[in-house]
């Protein structure tokens, strides 16, 4: 673009010179007693030179007048650019868990940009990541004294209190933050987290209702959390010998999440406790048809405890007819055959898992039990138990937050107190069929 402008100006100058050369003439300047005669072309050149000289003098004058201010402005712009780069690098280091480099970039950004909300937040997060909780809290508390950074400061203090399990302190800080910004939707998430950690299920449901109105959580996650709260209340009702209340709560939970296994398990248990065994068997049958699951079997045996083992085996055969090749189905049939003394059938079902490479630790353990009960062959049983040691683990209820494995589902993880993070999977492995983005995000993803 600059080259095009230069060529255009050059063409205009050459054209003007040619035009003057084709039109010779004289020019006379008379000033008092002085008379100057020259050609028109020379006069034009003199006028142009004088104009250029005046323009040059003007620029030199402007340089001395505006030069310091322009230099200072350019230096400020340079510092802003360097400060923004330091901020970007610092945030990248926070994401990459590089605490030392994040702290260095935070200090550099503060020197270049001054005390801004972003530089304070970056420095506090870097200190927190480095394990200097005291320094982080000092920075967060300083931020709470500034109207522009008060919300960020209280947020940092609240998250620190939650990480340390200081629920009373987190509640107190929430009250102070509400005084700064009473309409902050994030506060409902914090109150929900506090209520679930303390086992205050009704209070958590009240907060979740408000969060749903504010649309701070996606609808699938809200529905799953509400179903989990109802199940938690149902478990409390069973422990308190209130089976009818437990049944109502479990029914509401299953209505919200019809295909969610914890809801089906809780409903079947409540139906058995309230002497509705037939309804429980229908619940178990429908749940197995949608998703064969090991934890449905103890409920089935509980509901049919008055029946004979052979009758139970036939019922399980009927219940599993639509999922005959599933791992859980073959394991269930093998177990039922063992209970009924059908050694050949038990061997057929369990060996099928071994032959196709799907055998787990419990598969080999049941084969060892089969050798002991059916063939009284302790040597063969020992061989199966030896294989069980190196076999893949069976699926269990695993907390996706801390990785702890549990025997049953619960609303909060007994190890880390994370809410609604327990799911059925093989410990140490992602849940079968799980895809990125296919599951609702956890509440912690919105609090972090």
C-alpha cells in the first residue's frame, strides 16, 4: 500500500514537471525596488521547496514539543503488552500446575500492570498452588477490602475453606459475600456443597430448587442431583425405620431418573422392606432388562428367600433371557446354578466367560468354589484361585473424584465427601462406554 502511494505521488510530480515544461513562460515578482524575473517552472520549484522547508520545520518543532509525551505513551503501551503476555503465561502455568513459574509471571505482571484484580488473583492462585495457603489467604483477604475485587477475594477464601473441610467458616464467608453481592448465583452452588457435605438433604434440595430457577446448572445435572438427594433421604428413612417414607422417596427418585441404577436398587429395597416383593421383582426385572447389574442379585434373593434354589435359578433364567450374552448375566446364572447344585450348568456359564476372555477375579473365585463343592478337587480349586490373583478386577462403586472404591452407592463419597460422584466402573479405569462430554459435569467443575 505504501509503495502504491509513493508511485502515485511520483507520477503526479513527473506529470506536473512535464506540464510546466510544455508551457514555458516568465514570472515577475516586484517588491519595493526589487524586481525578480524567472521562469514559471523555477518559481514553482522554489514555492515547493519553501513549502517543504516549512513543513520540515513544523515537524521538528512538534517533535520537541510532543516527543516526551509520545515516548512515554509508547513506553506505557509496551509495558501493557508485556504485562498482558505475563498474565497469559501465568494463567497457562496455573492450568499446567507449574506453581513456581506461575508465581514468577504473577510478580512480573504486577510490576508491569500494577495492582489489578487479575494480577492479585493470579498471584493468590499461584501461592495456593505452591502450597503457601497463608500467603494465598492474605492476598484473598486483601482483595475483599476492595470493591472491585471483593467477590474474587471471598470466592478464594470460600474455596480454601471447602478444601479444608471448614464448613462453618465457609458458611460465615458466604454470609459476608452475600452482603457484597446478594444476587450472586454461585453462592447457591456453595451452599449446596456445604449442605451435602453435612448431610442436610432437605436444605440441599431447597438450594437446588433455587439454583434451578437461576439456571446455574444444566438440566441433566440438576435432575441427577435431585434424584441423588431423594435417595440419600430414602437411605436415612430406612435406617430410621420409616420404610413407607423411603418407598415414596425412592419412587420420586426413579421417576426423575428412570434408567439410573441407584434409583432402581433403592426402590427395590424399599419395596421389599414394605413387603411388596412382587413389585420389587418387577422393578428388578425391568432394571436388569435395561442394564444387567450385579447388585440386583442380592435384592432378587432377598425377595425370593422363601423359594427353593432351583426355582430361583429358573426365575433368573427367565429374567436374563434378553441379555443372555452379557457378562453380568453369565455370572448371575453361574452363581444361581452353584446355589442350586447344578454343577454342569455352573461350569458351562462360568467357562464361557473364561473362553471369550471376559473372566474377572470373581469368575475364577466361583470356579474355585465349583471345584470344591462339585468335584471336591482342592488342587483344581487352587489353580483357579491362583489365576484369580492376576485376573482383572470386577466393577465396583467408584468415586470419580478421589478414586476410592466402595461396596455400595451413597450420595456422598465416604472418603472425600464429594457429592454424587460415585458410579459403577472398574477401579482405575474409565466407565465402560463413557465418552468425553457424554455425562453431566460434576458440581465441582462449576465451583472450581
